[in-house]
C-alpha cells in the first residue's frame, strides 16, 4: 500500500512493553498511537481520526471488548482488531457480537502477519468510505435528475 504512513492505528494495551514493541515494529509503516488504558484510548479516539483500532482484552478497568463495543457506536466506520494473549471464548464472542471485530489475533504477534492484517483492515475502511461517498453522489444525482424531470414536465 503506497500510503501506509497515512494509516492511523491505535493500539491499546495495559502492558508498556507491548506498547513499546508495537510502536517500534510499526512506526515506519503507519502513524501509530498507543494507549496504556481504555480511558486513554478513548481520548486519542476523540482527538484523532483512527482508521484501525487494536486492543488487548484483559485490562484493568475496561475490557477490550467494552472499548470495542463503544467504538462501534462512536466510530462505526473504524476497523477493529482484538489482539490478546488469552483464548477466552466468551471474550471472542463479545468481540465479534458487540465489538464487530474485523480480526482476532493472539499474542505474541507475528510482525508480518499483523502488518498484513492492518493493511487489509485499512483497505476495508477505505472501501467503506468510498462506498459512502458514492452513495452520497448518487443521491445528489438522483435529486438533480428528479428536479430536471419536474422542470421538463412543467414546461
């Protein structure tokens, strides 16, 4: 993808080492934001256009699935990924059903696989935005055609 550095990725995890490793691995490829908690992540989400949200599941205070569920409401076009070290089937079900995740990955991540997943997630984000843009253009065109038709019928 030629515009990778324009892909804004937020990674939320309560382990500082994971945040540092993520930033070190992906800062050359994407614009990387990190947050040590869901609350800090929410602030970053409010202040920045984040294309891909990646979160850990088990964090103090707010679970990753709760953050994802809130993100669905506030940022429906955003693509969401759950990246966790635990195989908790209930968390996976919550992430799919409430957080509408694009992908589920387990820690430790493989850099190449995660990079590919982020790029694919951004493609989905970009396609959603393009579809919205085309739908809006279609509505405007339809309104213009209806106006022209009414004008023709009146003359």
